[in-house]
């Protein structure tokens, strides 16, 4: 058993935190529900930070049995899809340098339809105050808001990635690995993606070879 997983299990027993099944082998040839995340970095994140943060986001969703395909849209070689309207399976992530007008300054991020907005300055301040790596907090915030897109606005839980607030229950685990979705949330997310794929007539597109 790895040190990280052992730490996770100890914290789970102490704090009631759900531990992602990172040690579970992936079945060969299994098809996983897939979503696309278009990333618009308006905050000008430091080199490598965005990639590392999204790695954490993808890890959280991989543990839920979902593949996340990222497309970075704020560069000189952005694909044409970046100019198309998002939909339930093609979600737009906007990272802004400060709160947009009308938004609560203390909010790390929020979701509206297939759009996610993350307040980078607030995430940066929170990570510094909580003594957690910035890329891990940013990745968790993105995963949390993606969870709202897929599970609905009223989908907070007492623990795990969908907790309404990152507290002393979640932060110790984020420091060593990551927090994930609860089992029933994983099932709902996969069912929602497959349902949307059928509705959009894109069943073959919304499945990714694992």
C-alpha cells in the first residue's frame, strides 16, 4: 500500500472523508463516459500551473469513471471548437483574475449552465491561507464546479469534493492527494453524461477508451 493511500485511509477513519480508489486497476477496454472542458485562461496563470491543476481535476473525475478531455482555448493555436457554443457535454471554464461584476468576492468559483467561472485571485489567497498547493486547490475548485454542472446547483454534500466549504475535514487530504465524489454522486454523474449523449445523438462521441 502506498504512503499516500495509507494516509488517506487514516484520515478517512479520523475525519469521515471519502478516499478515492486510486489503487484500483482500470479494466482493459472499458468505455468511460466523457466530457470536454474548454479552458479560457483570462488570468494569465503561471507556466505549468494550469496544466497541473487540470491534472488534479482529471484525476478526480477518473476516479468517478469519467474521462475529461481538455482544450485550452486562450492561445494562438486555439481550435475552431473554441468559438462554438458550449453544451452539457462541452463545458466552458473561464478563469478570471478577479470577481466579475455582481459576484461575491469570497466565492472561489460558480457554475451557470455549461459555463464555469473561477476567481483566480480568491483561489490564490485561499491556497496561501490554507497552506495547500495552489494547483491542488485550483484543480479541486474546477472539479467542484464541474460537479455542479453535472449534478445540479443544489448538490452539495457533507464531505468530499462537493462539500459546500473546504474545511479541516477536506484540507488535510488535499495536502497529500485529493478528495473525490461520493459513490452515489459518481453514479449520478455517469448516468447524466450517458443520458445527455443519447439526447444529443452523440453516444459514440461521449465514450472514451480507457
